[in-house]
């Protein structure tokens, strides 16, 4: 599985669903509707700043469609996505979705972290879509572009309606998230899992606290995300961990990889899939500026490592993947929670892993 498989090239096609009607044609604060914000095809219904989300502006829109087809050239393991939000207050410096804000005429740096587009009619649209005779019940992936359980979801509560629709139509789906808010919807996830295939994956690239605070400043701590993995597993919903991104020179030391995989194993994850940082336009500029501020001595090394483009060299990706596979094998990551309890040891002094057979890893 390659890192690019988690990028969502639906971004360009997805913009077509930003068309909609206005409710009152003006913003809550009396500003004119920001038609130009989303181009000629889209109109903002309301723009809201609220003390509860200091520094964040919500652009509520009525979307025209909500199920987006992944372009055929993509190598993603799914064909359809649902993304109720644009922008993400989790504010990961490396976020590959930053460039999607560029298409909205929004800033891809701080703007991506703080200008959140909310498709307020997403649950209704999805239910209509699933009811259509033209829809054949294909798998729908969520969280592939921006996090559907980011903080905004606490305010807008779009996911319960989305999950109810998927449950009612027994439509298979998967969710990738860093948000602990997903546990709010655990009863719905269980109901859905009773009638269809449900795949949950939580993203935890590292457990290093200092790295987390600086590079993923708006996210729940890695330990809290692993609590989600544990809670889902205990509820009978298998949960994998996407170990992404593994950040070169900052999160790739053997002891860091070991600590992360060990924590993933102890949380009872059914799989762990490592993915090395990639730096596409939009994310690249923002990440490199951050790197220059926080780790200036690494800038030249990054320029060399990513000299060929958005991806680290194959040899580097293979090395990380092999290391994580070996650790996964060592810590016994697999589907059996009982087996994990038997096989995952308490933290021990660090030791280099011996040779092992790579574990079969799956995504979602
Ligand atoms: S949680 Fe995901 S979508 Fe949100 S900023 Fe981080 S990487 Fe981007």
C-alpha cells in the first residue's frame, strides 16, 4: 500500500458538489455571501464565527451531491467517497489535503486549519443517493480527504445522520480518522456492523509527544487515539492503525518505530500499515516552512530526500515498511484480542528486532 493511496484525488471532482441554494443570502455577521469563495458554481449559505471555536470560521453550504467518484486513474482501494467537510482544525502540518483549499480560493496554510467548509445537508443527500435505483451499494470511504471526526463534527453532528443512512441501506463503508469523537457514534457503528461491512482505521504515525504537539497541534494525543482503537476493538469492531505519516529524521528512529508499534499492538489493533510522509504541492510549502522554523538543520536533508518530487525514495519507503512489518510480527499484531493479550509484552528495555517474517498488513 502506498502513501498516495490515502490521498484523495476526488478533490477536483468533489468541488462540483459545492453548488447549492442559499437560505437567506447573507452571513450571520451581515457579510455578503462569499460566492467568489467557491467559484461560480457554489454559494455559501452562512458564514459563522463562534466563541466556542475561537479563530475558526465555518462556511456552511448546501451541497449538490455528496457521493464522489474517485477518478479512474487513482490507485486507491475504493471508488466512492463522502466528505462532509473541507479544511480541518486538526491542523496537521503535513496534511496532503491542504491543496484542496486552493481550489476553493482559500489559503492552504492557516486557512486550511481555520476556514472549514461544512456541507450541512450531507446526511439528507446521502440518504437520497443510497435510495436511488442507480446506486448499487458499493463501498463508501470516509475520512480519505479531511477528517470527518474533526472538532467541527461536535458542533454539526453530520456523521450520525450519515451512519444512520448507511446502516438503513446496509451499505458497506470505512472510516479513517484521528478524532476521538468517533466513539460518540459507537452504538451506530455497531448497528451498522450488524448489517454490513464496516472498516475503521485510526491514524497514529508516532507516539512521540513533542513531535505530536508541534506537527499535529489540533489532534487528540496519540494515546487518546489508541484508546479509540481499544474501545472499538472491545466493542467488537475491528480497528486497524494507519501508521502515517512516518516522518523522516523526526519519527523514524528504530526506538520510535518500536514504541509506536508496541503501543498499537497493546491497543489491540487488527493491523498496522506504515506510510512514509509525502509532500505534495500545498503541503510541501507549509511543511518545509514549519521545518525551517523548528528543525532548520534538516531542511537540506529534506530537500535531498524529496528531490525527485512528492515521495521519499523507494529504498527509504521499503526500509520503513520492513522495519514496521518486523515489529508488527514481533508484537503479534493481528485480529485476535485474546492473542494480543497473550503476546504483547510489557515495555522492556529497547532491543533491535531480529529477523522475522513480514506480517500481512491490510488497510481499512
Ligand atoms: S487529521 Fe487528517 S485531514 Fe485533518 S489536518 Fe490532519 S491529516 Fe489533514
